[in-house]
C-alpha cells in the first residue's frame, strides 16, 4: 500500500483563502497593489487637507507650488511603490533598494515620504521571509538610516503635520493667523515620521521572519515524516525478507528431509517386498507416517502466509514445525536404512523449546545430507554431549560407496548455521580424514541444570 504524501500545506493547516492565493499567485499582487493605492489615495486626501490647513495658518502662501507638489509627489510615489511591490517575492533585495531610492527622491522633490515607508516595510517582510536574519537586519538598518537622513533633511509634511494642520481654520478679518515666508518644520515633528517608519520596518521584519520560521518548521515536519515513512518501509522490507528466509528454511527442511526419507523408505520397501514382507509393510507404514507429518508441517508453514484467510475455517496451528523428539528422528532414519549409531542420546535435551527444536532440525538436516550425498555409507555416528552451560552434537559419516544425489544447493548448511547463530551457538561442517563428513554443533544452554 502506497503511503500518502504529507505536504507543507497540510502541516500548516492553510485556510481556503491562503490556498487560493497559493494556487493563483497573481491575485496576491493585485491585492497588494490595490491596498497600496487605496491607502495612498486616502492619505493623499489627508495631505491635501493639511496643505489647506497650513495655508490658512499662513505656513504656506496661497497657491504655493510646494503644496501642490507635495500632493502630486505623494500620489506618484504611491503608484511607483505599488508597482515595485509586484516583484517583491522574486527580487526582495532589489525591490527594497528601489523603494529606498524612491523614498529619497520623493523627499527631495516633494518634501513628503508618502506611503513609501509602508511599501518599504512590506518589502522588508519579503526579505525576512526568504533570507537570513543577518541579511534582514543589514537591509532594514541601511534602509532606515538612508530614509531617516532624508526625512530629517527634506521632509515638510509628515505624520505630525497631517495630525496638526489638517483642519482648515478660516482667517480672522481675512488675515491669516500667521504668515511665514516658508514652512518651519521642526526635528521634533519629523521624529514622529521616523518612529512610525521604525515601527513599520520592525513589524515587516518580524512578520517575515515568522513566516520563514513557519515555512521551515513545515518543511522539517515533512522531511521527518518522509524519513519515518522510509524507515518504516525499510523495516517492513527487512521483516518480509526475514520471513521469506524463515519460510524458505522451513520448506527446505520439510521437503528435503521428509522427501529424502520417503524415497529411501520406498526404495527399501520395494527391495524387501518379496523376501521380507513384514519389513516392507513396516517401511510403508513409516513412509505413510512421514508423508502425513510432512503434509501437516507444510500446512503449518504455508498457513502463516495468509492467516486471516484461515480464520473460522480451520483450527489454529503453529506457524512452524515444532517436533522435538530426537529419538523419533533417529528411528525414522534407521527405518530408512541408515546404519546409525548413537552415543549420549539418553541425556535429556534442554527444556527450552527453541534449543530443542534447533537440535532436532540440525540433526535431521545432517542425517538427510548423509542419506542423499553418502548413499551406502557403512556407518554413521551421532554423539550428544551435555555440559553445564553447553550442548554439543556431532554427526560423522564414513563416506558413501555410491555417487550422491548431486552437489546440493548448500541451503541446508546455511540453515543450520542460521539456526545456531540465532541461539548464540555455532556449526562447523567439513570433510574428515579418511573420507566422510562431520557436522559439529555447539549451543549454549545458559547453565540450565540437568534433569
């Protein structure tokens, strides 16, 4: 089953409007341009009222070109700033630089900053959202310093002037309250604009850094989810591989062992049919019992592949063969015609079922190999030695007198070593001097007391 992919939008729980903006990026640009134009238009009206109020106070001469130029520059700066913000996501550093330059030009030509401070804060938000904190601080500080110097040098109408002069006062007897040849802006009033600019830039930088942190957090969660999914898939693949290896080992044991014994029993029964009918009948009975045991073991192993399909239709059976009767194994091979001699078989096997099963399976594999690859061997010796903390089993044959059943696949030796290794033991296999083959098994028993 394919694992569903986790996306950043799912992690961030994005709302429907946010999803629409991501699906149609141009709508975000339209909204930004519209908002800047709306704010610029409204504030331009306030500036126009400020110019009339300042004129009534005598700060501007009637029809002063400075007042008209201030409003015109404010509107032009609004349009230029809105258009520049369209490229803020693709070129945030360049757009910030352009807006800083526009702010200086606006102050030089019209003595107003306009909404370019607001646009500059929005551009700094884009810088913080896409660049490091060091870059954001450097760009924001540079922009603040440049614009602040220009404000202190050239601004005439700013935040304080809009708040103080926007109400037009009718002159008394046609004479203005105060008549000046030029406006008298003070550093104190200009500082209001600087405080507002600083607040806007800090807000833009903080919100941009928060957006970047949120996006990075979502990316980290997606990467972590993907890593967990890969790890889970790898673990599942390893588990499936281990299960396939286990099933292959069990099927090899059942098929190779039982079929080899059944072939030997059937050959013996056929050869003794005329001269020893009773022995032939015993061989056939043993053949039948071996076949039934092999069939039951095969059903048990294959039943572990699809256990859900067997529920309610068959009794629960173990998922692997659990025969631990070593004496029965010895008698079965003797009935198959193997000249088997035993030593130490009277010593009981450990109580641990896993150890007992490993001993029986390894001995069965060793005797099956003798039956297949050393036919006609004059002798086979099975020795079992039980110590306080270990159990040793040795199977030695004298070599066959006829050609064996092929070279084999070596899966039997691999399976023996795997079984022993899983229990902390070891298996040695190899030829012996003078002909024949030797299997030597050592298994720890954990210091279990003898029965």
